[in-house]
C-alpha cells in the first residue's frame, strides 16, 4: 500500500498505523520506539491484524470530530458496517493529562449499520520486528499471546480459532449488532496484568478525552484553521506525554525514495525541530506542551560543560541511540536497509545551539526566574556558539559523508547569540553580552560575505559553495534578514525557480522528491516579502499532498504525488501550522516577525 493509505492512532505513548483495508500493519508498544508487534509495513512476514468484509466492498473513513479515533464505513452488496478503532486513553483523562498514563490497549469495534455484512479477521502478531512468532493460548474468546519480553491479551466476543501464532475468525453483523476486540499489552517480567476494558465504553472515553484536549487548545482562528487543528492533534499524538518529548515521526525506515537507501529511524526527539515545534505549539494555543517540551530538552541535556551538544534523544532522555540494521526485513517496497536507532545522536550539528536558545526566548515569560542550573545551561550554549561557529559540522540535514561550513549552521549560531542577548538579564553573572554581541556581528558579516554566491545569484548552502540548499529560507524566518532584503528576495526567487517542482520544493538540486517543510518555509518567506498570492499557491500545493485524513509524511514524490518518508512527520505538520499563521499575520497586516526574534 501507499504510505498515505494509512491512518495514525496514538495514546500519546505509542502509535499504530492502520490501512484503508482494515489492517494494522504497524504497532509499537509500550513506547514509540519499542520493537513492533505488527510490522508488515516493513515486511510481509513481520505481523499484522486485519479486520474487514469478505468479498468486494467500498470504504469511507474519517477521524471522529477532532480526535485520533478512526471510523471506517465498509459498504458491500449485502449491507454496511462501520469499524471504530483507537489506542485507548485512560478513563477519565482530560485536557493536559491525556496520555500521561496509558492502558496500552488497541480497541477495534465493528457495528452493523444496515443489511448483513460478512466479516473476517486474521490476527498475526510477530514480536521484535518479526523475529518472534508468539505462543497463543486461552479460550476462543480470550487469547493470551506471549513470546520473549511481551505478553498480549486479546479479549473479544467473537469465537477465534488459533494455531501457529495466528488467530482467525469469520463473523456476520446485522444492523445494530456489534463485534468488539481489545488487545492489551503487558511486560512478561512485571506483575502488571493486561488491562481489561469494555470496548464501547473505552472508545467513548477516548473520544471524550481527545475532545477535552481540543476544547482547551482550540483558540487559533486564522487561515486554514481546520488544517492547523488537525496538525496540532498530530503533534499531540506524536508527544510522549510522560516527558513532553515530541518524536519526529511514528515510524522507522520509510524511504525518501522508493527502493532507496536513505532510510532512518525517526522515533526520537530532535533538538533541530525544537524551536519550530514550540512555535507551532504556541500558534496552535498549546503553551503548556511547548513548556514541557523545552523542559524535557533541558533535563535531557544534563549538566553542560562545553562539550558537543547532543542533537537527538530518546523519549525519556536516553543519549545512546546507536544504530543497527535489521537485515531480516525487506523494507517498505523493498527499500533496504531497515534501521533501528539513529547514529545522528553522535553528530556535531551547531544549529541546535540556536534552536534551544530560540526556544528559551520564545518561552521567556513562561519560564519565569531561571535557576542557576538553567542559567548555566543556556549561557553554556551561547558560549559554545561564540567559540565554535567557524567550525564545520554535519548540518541540519545530517550529512554522513563529511562536514562542511553550512550556512544554516552559521545563521543558527547567530540566532543563539541574538537570543542569549535578549535573555541576558535573566542569565545571571555568567552572562557575557559584550562577547556575544561582538561575535554575533562577526557571524553576520561572514554569512553576508561568504554565504553569497555570485554565480547563482543567491545565498548558497555552504560558505564558498555555488549549490542551492532550501535551508537558506530560514534566514528571514529566524530574523537574520528581513523578507524584503534585496539579496533575500533574489534568493527566494532562485529557490522557487530552481528547486521548485510540481507541488513541493526540493532541498537541493537533483533531489527526486520534494520536502514538505521546505515548501512551507517558502510560503513563510513569500508572506514576509509581501508576495501573498504566490505564498498561498505554494501553501495549497504543499497541503494537497496530505492524505484524506490530513496526514503528511516528510516528503512527496513530485510525479506520482505519493507521500514518502517517515509518517506522520512532525516537522511537516509544524511547517503547516507556522505557514498558516504567517499567512494570517501577513493578511491582517500585523508585524510578522517571529516572537523569539522580536
């Protein structure tokens, strides 16, 4: 199936992907980065659970209101039935509390709407990314599934047959009749037993919990409010609620190109995404989530003594994310290798210094008086920017060949010092505004002189280079240059003409796919430059890549219009929110400088 043929379910701790065909092909529990229980997304033998009508049928699906509860209506010759499914939220959880405690239950409920519908199901969990075929035991209506460190319990009112690690059933539902399934998780080494829930009641509780979250966040009234609200829900669904960490995506190793090798594990929290994600949460009226995300990063960073700043962490702050290859998996559409872990954790990326300090500046009022530990952390980041800005690094695209003098890294070091100067009164006696100000000017002069390519008539991706890179669109977004600056206007035009494809902007020349967030950056730049008609066209083009549930991946195929890359992608939904806000501000004639840069 296509990547866009999947819906996203979340309990704000773990995630599942369920296809239009009623098959759960990806489910990692109890955390986003746990080994999969169902992994057919990456290999046909890695586990699945399908539930659908027998024979031919049409289907329509949608999320119920503003929730992550999915409803699919199947229609065949003999009748109609609807399948409602979700990852359960704890009964009674409301607002900011949703997901802090999760029952770890996947809920699926079939209801006959009219006529009679013959249904069938096949339940085939395969633990540890398909390595383990579990034992199944129990009664025909309560199955205990175990293997290695995992135990599942499948409770249902449907008689199931089982053997060799697979359970099957056929069932018929008439109008008004229901069939329900609750798949509960528990570790085999703990005393915890899988939670038992009434499926109908649990679905109602989960719907109400999501609605309560929306009620306290539904304040954005600008352009594209529906898309912004859906994207805010996706970001919440990608949040590991116990810590506030936002994972970059729910999946690993969905490729940038079909059959390609650039396949990475994105189930972690990147500092690169921090300030842009927090700005999106602020725009979407989620200030508490933004505050928790920042405090997670500050805690995860530990005591900062001037060493390299780690760029990515596990959802509970883990530092060692050493990458390994799962050679037994064929990958999505034979796109190998499949990775778990991400060796980017050990890269040097100087841009993260600016992203953390920009986030702190954005939250200045919420953070209140900074304690000595936080002061030391932030001044350490600023001092590192002042010391190391001239060094090469891996850049924001995490190059694995060799380090370069990336323009975006220099600009984000400038941002680090700019925001540190704005925070100087809060940073205590270790603040060094004189040094920061002097170095900030040095960086600015170097970027304006060494970053400009006379050959291409635009700012290039690295000092001394003549190659375009869409990351230069960040310059006006972070306040380094105004959108109407003559050279910036020229750069925007060149990026649009040279990197623009059918619907999306590429990151650099020759790339096969378009990059969603880069396109939304172009929207923001055009809005800042007063080119609102062009900005709106690019917004609509980028947003057209979302599937019919409003979900975006990292990239899009410029020819087939298919979504590519890990999914759903937080960065893409962050880009949508921020671009919609920028369009709203520009349309109203307000000052559109970012809050952190003002």
